[in-house]
């Protein structure tokens, strides 16, 4: 990493660490910060498979929900400490990723077929969670409020903010490692051209299963954190399509396959969300800001896909990545 | 080095490779020629594990590799290039070559050094940071070669690496191929540029309609115009004989 990049990262980290203090620990600011970091983390989990390896999924909620339910079931029904249940939930996410990967890549699914199959898995898990007894079906699962660091519950939301910050930084480090390591180079090769990758000695099936397991593990970690923060999950919260779409959107808007894409995308998304909420408040005709926010997201996405295929990170990319003739100014 | 026995590959009703046999001795440059649609690329792809053969056997360094997947075959030291070049378009030239080099090392520094060294050998040194998508046809062909070479093969299968190049570029690639062989790599190449075949190969196999119909030193194969016409059909004979004129 260059000196300036290192300084920028260090500066960003310090700013993120000081951010809640700057706002005097206001709950609004801290929660907004949490939401951005949390969305960036989930987006990065998607990005690792969808961006770096080109295996775009529409159903990442399957991993999120697996993590949320795994730790919550262990905690609520079996009395596990959430800190201990967390790694099990992460392993469960990895296992589901490896399982879905094995099935779909064995069947040779690529592109939109793979995306649709992941969506189908997420829906199947949602329906399953609605019907089996150990998830308590559509009632959902309540975690008894007992704020104590040892219970992975905090009275002050600032601690969730810092937890999300740690996860986010770890996921950024992982993404950075992918830009430098052999594993990452293999993923990029698979994304760009699978036949050429195979010709050059890459076991594309194995690498794709691995990356989906890694992505699933990360996403499941987010699921547990969500459950511990909001103390309630149900099948549509855990496995809902909107979760999958948000992860994908955050990554695509910021720049799929880039280190900071999901973080930027998460910032943009929540900025838009807040602005439309304000607008919604100012215009009483718009009772519910949600549809408006979705419309704005949609427009942004169209603009990004149409004009910045590499996401907003594409703006900062090397110039020579532009088609010839546009590179000179 | 390589022995192919009665290899057959069918696509539905079409028998693209029909009981083809050939042999490539260690250290040699052997050419595979034949008209368009003869099945040369399919034969390469089947040897290299991209197609499951419908019959026959492939022996590489004395071991049966029939039906192994391409990555395992590559790991054993046989690598193919693609006639329709398949660059990793959004990666730089250096990153493209590094993908090949990562096969033999997991150290980034060593990988980068090796890739840089190979880029020098194929004449891509001044394009290292360019996107692969920006390369010319000649550049893409060199990149195919470089990536394959980076996997440290014992046997290199080159599928028309000179097609579409001008005479200067062809001369450049011919020198590169010669240097590769001098470095101890055995080469089997598909080529339409007869001049290159003549100057490089010590042995030529002629494929037509999926069958090997002739085999011998290049002079014997190329000097006989009648054989050319008969075996390769008018179009190919024209191309081969007119080669000096346009290439
Ligand atoms: N994947 C494929 N599916 C069906 N037919 C194919 C496929 N690949 C090649 N063929 C057919 O096999 C024949 C041989 O093609 P090819 O091996 O590319 O010939 P060459 O390389 O000698 O020009 C052609 O008739 C071609 O159309
Ligand atoms: Mg061909």
C-alpha cells in the first residue's frame, strides 16, 4: 500500500473511532453510524463472492438468516452464551455457503442462473423457518433483554457501533488481502474468464465453493450481530429478499469488486434514506418514506449501471481502465 | 512426452475428432495443420481436458491423463492457449501473467518477479500496467503465450498464436517460440502460417475431418502441392501456398 493510502486509511479509522464522541454520543448519530457500518459489512460479505469472484447472488439473506437463527436458537433454546454461539453461527454460514456452492457449481450454474438459485434457497429457508418448530415459526424468536457485555448485549448503542466498526475493518482487511493474494488472483481470474482460469491450473469449482463459504461465514456473523442488537428475529427479517437486495445494492452502487465499494455504497444508501425521510416529513402527502427511498435508490442504480459500470469507485480507478480515447484530459 | 491414441470426440452427430493419434517427443516442436473445421482446436481441447473424449487415450509423460480436468493437467505440466484469445480483460497484463505464475508459488513477490521475467521474454515488458482489454491482436496472442508459460509447463499447446499477425509480428513470435523450446519446453502447435511451420517444426501432423491423414517432416508435407490440394481441399491449399504472398 502506498504511503498516502496508508495515511488515508489511518485517518479514516481514527475519524470512525471518534465519530460517536463528536456527536456527544447522540443516539441518532450513533445508530446511523452503526447502520452504515453494518450495511457496509454485509455488503462486503456479498462483494467477496459477487464482486471479487463474480458469483453474484440474489439470496445472501440465506446466510444472514442462518447466522441469526443459529446463534439465537443456541442462545434462547439451549442456553448458550451468545459469544460462544457466534462462532458456531459463522461456521453454519460457511457450511450453508459451501453447500449451496457445491450444489449449484456442480450443476454448472453461472450468472443469472446462479443468482436465481441463491434467491430460491433464501426463500426456501424463509418458508422452512416459518414452518419448523425449533424456529418458533412465524412468531419469531425473542431474545431476553439482559444488557451486559458478557451477554453480547449493550445498554449503550455505542458499543454496537464499535463492534460493527471492528467487523467492518476486518472485512476491509479481508478485501484488501483479496487484491494481493493468490486466492484473490484466482477469484479475479474466475470472474473474468472461467475457461482461461481452468486452462491456467485453477480448480474453479473448488475456489468458487470456498469463496461462497467465506462470504456466507461473514454474512452469518452479521446475522448474529443483528439478532443481538434488535433482540428479535422472524423468518422475513432473517431471510427476506430485501436483505439480499440491500447487500447487493450497497456493493453495486459503491463498486463491486473494489475494497471500499460497499462502504461507500452503504454511505450513499443511508444518506439517501435519511434525506428522503426528511422529505417525507416535510411533505405530509408522502406518509411513508420507504417507497420514495426505493425510487431514489432505483434511479441511482440506473445511473450507476448506465454510466459507471464499476460503481462510484470507478471514478477513482486508474484512468487507463477507461476505454481508449477517453483517458486523456 | 505426449502420446495420443485413437482419440475421438463427438458433438451430437458430428464427429469432430475421429480416432486421431499423434506423438510429441520430448524437446521437439511438432506442428498440427489442417483446414478450418478439421478438428484441430477440438483435438487440443480434448487433450488438455476441456472435453471428455468419447474414445481413445492421452498419455502425458507416460501417465494416462485421459479425462482429467484441465486444471489437473495444467498442474502436471501441460497447458494450452486459446485460438480465440481469452484475456482476463479487466486485469492488467502483469496481473494476467501472474494468474499463471501463482500456480507454482504462493509468494506474491516471487510471482510478480516471475511474471515480469516472462513478460520480458514474450516482449510485453512495456505493457505491464495496461489493461488486457487494451491490447492489440498481436498483444493478446503474446499474452496468451505469456500466461501459459507462467505455469511453467513441460508441454505447451499453442493454438494459432500467429493468426492475424503481420510478418514482423510473426517473425517476433517465431523467435519467442524458438527461445521457449531452447528453454526446455516441448511444443505442439496448430498453425496456418506455413512459413512458421516450416522454420519451426521438425514434425508435422495433418488433420482433416477429424482424422490424421499425413505425418512427416515439414518439407515432405509442404513440397507436395498435389498432396496439399487433395488432403486439405482447395481453400486451405490456397491459403497455405499463398501464405508467402500475404503473410
Ligand atoms: N463445442 C462445440 N460444439 C459443437 N460443435 C463444435 C464445438 N467445437 C467445435 N465444433 C465443431 O467441430 C468441428 C471442428 O472444429 P474445430 O476443432 O474448431 O476445427 P479447427 O480448429 O480445425 O478449425 C467444426 O465443425 C466445429 O463446428
Ligand atoms: Mg481452430
